[in-house]
């Protein structure tokens, strides 16, 4: 393992600033917990968010070149992954991410689908804000989401956000399985395996509703 520290910041920031628009997704892959704090400290400035997240990560024991290469591959930035691998002489095997899931039929979802839907996608809770944006929530709408019962975990926020989405009606777009699959496999989220699982389960969910 090639351990990194704060002396590597200049090189890493210079190499990764071209993908600074993906800073949040990269931070999540690097297990940086202060993502919301970073975004609040540098609103609308993706380069400073990237630099801040790298500074925090480089202070941790998890900061290795191999971990960074793996994270970059996961967010589909293979070019930057190759650059970091070459610079630090890592031994990572770089494999392109899986292909995106084909579009599903537009199975309309309803509020009664929440429990089953959340069971299928709950593991994506650390990215609930990115998923919300991909679904079409505005910033102020996401900020106004408050879980019931005073709960405050990201899992609770994700479930509350999905519940709000399932209640959408015109002029907002009706919630569909296709829309959620597209959000999960969007560049800002990158949950391809979860999108595939949901895509395969969409027929089951539709059939279950018809039997009610």
C-alpha cells in the first residue's frame, strides 16, 4: 500500500480538479463523513469542496493511493485513476465499471410502495441528497425534509425523501420505477448494481399493486 499524506495534496488536487464536479461522489467512496459540512462551507464551489475533502481524507489512515484509484474507477473516472496509478506505481487492476442498466418499463409507483421500495434501495442512504437531486427535488425541498419522530440518521432522511417523492402528482412527474433506476445509475450516484436489482424487481412491484 502507498500511504498518502498532506504533502500529496498539491499533486492530487491538480490531477483531480478536472473531475471536481464529482467531488461529493468521490468523497463518499473515500468514506469521508463530513460531506454535508464541506458543501455548506463552500456552497456552489466544487473545486474548493474537492480540495477540502482531499485535505480531510489525507489526514486519515485510509488515505492510500490504492483506495483513491479504486474510488476513481467506481465513479467512472478511469483516466484519472490511470494517472494516479502511474504516478504512485500502484498495483491496482483497473476494470471499467459495469454497463448502465437498460431502461425499464415505466411502472408508476404509489405511496403504498414505500416499504418494499425502501427495502430494496436502503443501502444507498449515504447518497440520499444526490438521489433526491437526480429525481428532481430542488435544494429547498431537500432542505425541508425532516424525518418523523425526531430521527436524524441519513437512512431516516432517505426514507422520508422517498416517501415525499412517492406522493408527487402533476405538475411534478409521476414517480416511476424507471425514474428511480435512472437516478441510481446517474453519474452523481453511481449505484449500478442497486439500479440493476431494482430494474429486475420492477415487474414484481407492479404485479403486487395490481393484486391489491
